[in-house]
C-alpha cells in the first residue's frame, strides 16, 4: 500500500508540474481530485480503487517522486515532459474512478441508507 506521506509528496510534485506546464492547466480540477482520491485511499478512508488502478498509480507515484528521471528535471522545458506524460497517462487510466470518487465525496456525509 502507498503511504499517505508519499501521496502528499506526489501531490506537491504534481501541483508544481501543473503550475509550470500549460498542457496540464486544463486538467487542474481532475488532478486535484486525483490527488485527493489517492490521499483518502492511502489513509484508508476510500476503499473503492481497483487493484489495477492501485498498481498503476503506485508505479506513477514512484516515478514522479523518484529523483531519477528519464529526462532530468533541470533541463529547461524537456525536464518536465516525462512527468507531464506520466500524469496525463495516470489521469487517462483513472478518469472513470475519479468520477466515482466525486460521487463518493458528495454522498459520504449524507444520511442515505445502503441496502447492500
């Protein structure tokens, strides 16, 4: 399982990439939701992430927070392309689950009775 501390580090790195990458600005809300979903999952509050998504997210998080990149971060413009690609890939993979998470957020504090 991924620790909440690692997810926070990932979220900080991702939000930094969003601020400096015009390609990610249009995805800002999905990225924030993704980070929140992964953080709630790492804390154990949200339990509805598939094993496939968990594995892919773990690999992407490890890549983003790892200090070793395919293209080093200090290289202007090119240094963030690999991180942006990983973030875009992760968003594409978890798009449907982000929607489910938003529904969960909207209903988690409601007084709806679960009949299952």
